C-alpha cells in the first residue's frame, strides 16, 4: 500500500487543495488560504517538516484505463476511479517515473463553477445536442486535466538575397510608358523562439489538446506537485525526437516568411538565395490546464467532447446530433406544408 503524502494546513492539519480562482492553496476544513510562499515558510508536522518538504517529496500516481489506454497522472490524494475520457474504471499502475516529471506548468485560472457557466453558455447554441450530453450527471463529470506539451525554444538566424522589381507606368499623348527598376535586396536577422508549444499526445484525445491552443506562456511557472492537487494530468506519449523535425521546419519557415515580408513595396520579388539556421535548441516539458467533458454515443460508441482552456477560456468541442430533435424540426416544417397542399392552399 502506498504512503500518502499531502499538503497539510498549518492551522488545522487538514488537506490543502489548489484554488484556480485565487491561485492559492485552500484548506477545505478551516477554509484558510495559503500562497506557496506561505507554505514554504510555515512549520508543519510538529515543526519537524515543512509544507515545501512535503511538496518536494510528494510523488505523482499513475492510473491506466484498460479500455482506452489513457494514462492519467494525479497526486496521491485525488480519487481516480473513472477515466475522464471514456468513462470506464481505471486501475492504479504505480508511481510516475522521474523522466516524466514536467519542467513547467500553467496553473488553472478558471475554476469549476466558471467552467460550468461557460459550458452552459456554449451548449445553449447547440440546439440539436442530445439532452444526455448536458445532463446534471454529465456536468458533474467535467474534469480538470493538465495536458502535456513539449515546449521548444531556440534562436533562428536567417539570410535572404533577392531581386525586387518596381514598375511605374504613365501615359504621354497616345503612348503608354513603363519603367522597370530592379533592386538588389539583402536581408539577415536573428529571431528568438520562446516556449513554442507542441502537443505531446498521440492517442485519440489529442484533438482536445489541439483544439484549446494557444496558451499564454507568460503565465508559465516552475512545476510543483501542488498544482495537480484536485486535478488530473495526462502522461505524455510522444517523445521530443518525434516532433523535433516538424518543429524545426515550422521555425525555419516562419523565419523565412518574416524575412520575405520585410521586403515590402515591390511589385515582384525573386528570391535568389535563402538560408535559415537554428542555434541553441532547448526542449522543456510542460502541463497546461484544460476542463473537459466527454460523452460516449449510445449508438455509435463514438467519444464526443467539450474542452475548455483552463487559462484563457477558449472553447472547442464535438457533439452528437439528437435524431429525435431533428425529427421534430422536420415534422414542424413538413406537416404544415403538407396540410397546406392537401387543402389546396398552395398553387403552382
């Protein structure tokens, strides 16, 4: 059986949970609030251990869903009995290994109540969604999940040699004149890329993590296990070596496009030579916040979802269509038209 290590309230000894609204740790027993700085200076456990020591010693727990294969990470105090993705039971597999320890985290800024309100506003516009998709049971299953992303930073240097053409036309009497001037254009520059986020999930629910991008990486913080308290986190299943070629290609293309866009004011641009080089590439691993609600279609077995960026509030989703609601719409339009035809009220 695993030892349980948690963040303890310095006042009453109760468990602390991270509060996205205040960005503090809240005691659910005495309702005290503490910042991370407070916990790092407070003596706990009879003045022998500190909350920061608990934070460093606390280990993540790994749960595996036998149905869809999702590997869910959480702290040891968070109940993880149902897979947030496919709604099937999950089983404890073991502690998270060190190489999966994130470097950074963007904490939740949107709490559960706010997430439910945003969902309610979103679903009101989905007239043909089945009622089960937004039932109380479904809303109660909305889960805060940290999704894994690789963060790529580098310096990219670029050079461009080109010919720019400028045309000037004018009329004199019955003649039209064209003046063509050709300019030699030389551009070079250096660009800093900082924390370009790339999805670190290859399984089916990767579309959730794609749909909520981008995150504001200025809100990034060094990883602390306390941010996982009360939430889940997905374990990455894509290595940086798998996405490195694509990331480098995107950076080079962006740098090349920037150089080209800097040569404005020409009617034509003929690039003679162009090169880009990446210097000092650095990879980090981060966890970013997402509120997610999933629904398994009763007939097709397909997983539908609602996802909400837990920092910015951006929404994406894929919902099923209720055939009965569509039938009601069809009948409400077709039957009056049919009645009109039968009573002779419609003439060609």
